[in-house]
C-alpha cells in the first residue's frame, strides 16, 4: 500500500485496515478468539474428514521445489545447531530435510494429515491440536531450539507481537528463526489495481489473513519483540504474471497452474547453479518490494 500518510483505510465490507505503530496493516475489528478458533476448527478438522487439503498430486519438479525452503533455512542455521522446532509442519518437507541432516527436529500443527501422507515415519515428531496452546506448553517447559521455523502463520494470529515473543522465548541464545508471511499490499499489487486488473485491496481476506506486512514493517515489528533481523528474502514474484492478461490467473484460474510451473522451473534452475544464487535472487526481490512471500531470518542475539 503506497498511502504513506494514511492510517485507516475503509473497505467495502464495512471493515477497516488500520496501520499499526510498526507500519503493518491490521484488519479492524479483529474477530474474537472464539470465532477465530471456530473458523480454524472448521477448516482443519473439516479437511481431515474429506482429505481435500492434501489430495493434490505433485510433479517430480514440484516435489524437488518443496525442499528449497529447507535448503535455504539450513544455509542460515547456526553453524553448530542441532535442534529445530517448526510451528506449522504441514506436509513435512522441511522437517524431513532437517531430520535427514541429523537434526533433532520436532513440530506442531492442527492436524497430521499432511505429514501422514508424505512422511508418516515422522509422526512421532509431531504434536497435534491447538497449535497456539501447544506452543505455550513448549514455552512453559523451558525447552529451547537452535532454529525455529514458522511459515505463513503470523498473518493469521490475533496478536503478531505475542507470537514472535513466544518464538523468541524458545530460541537458544544464538538461535535463528525463519518467519515467512505473504507479501500482500505491495506496490506490484497496487499496479495491478491501477491497471484495472484487480479490485482495490483484493488480497484482504479476513478471517484468514488479519495482518499485512512489508519488509520495513517486519524489521520494526521484530525489533519490538527483541529479535535482530539478519536477512530478509522474498520468493519468486509470481504476481508479475497478473500484469499480463494472457497469464492473469486471478481472472482465469486455469492459467495459474502454468504460472506456478514457471516459478518452480525458474527457482529450481537458480538453485541448481548454487544455493547462493537462489538466495541472492530472493534478496533482490525483497529489496525491490516484490515476491509472493517475505522471509525473515532473525536472532535474539544482536551481535
């Protein structure tokens, strides 16, 4: 969002976007904790009954691409790190990669559907249920980890500060966290709106996404929580396809699959050159304000 002097944006559904002191935008009013819990109970436990969430069949290249986040994370992991905690294990590709590299890796999620399908041998490393309650239990136990990974969760919670503070609390002194969030509200999305290819604030989707971040606002938010940002990256800017009517998958969903395959091929090609090449590309995307997801690496140790 380019309105630097704006603090409140009125939405057509009667809701507002309110800019926080750290510069990110939050939906107002936020749902109650009870309503949000009911929403995710219906989403995740309903998915467990019909298995629709993990019924998609991946191509070999897609499966290879699934490991890029894990390979990137391992590049930034503490040199002597051996313990990992993942908030939101999902299908388990990152968890599996770290286990294969000899790490003592564990995680939590609302269900075990994804892990059960792809890596059932890792089920003993997963705790299921209310992920936020489970995280509280880890915090209270005093357990700490050399690396904590949290992918696309921060935008869903009622209070991002609370979640980041809890994550900091389970990091070792020299530990590293990897937090990713959607890059919604970017100048690229504003350009789509300007060209008539999307409606204003089309990406605002409460109660799913309650907060919208930029690289700058993430730096401020992490600093507030006592976390020192060591790197910000951004994944391939698949949104660029939306500027071309022939590939605009928001107007024709059938076009999205080939756009996705182009992203997979491009990032895999970079990674095959070297992990450093992929990281350099993602670093440039973040600096330019583009990329589908923003990725923050941070540590509680500012040295």
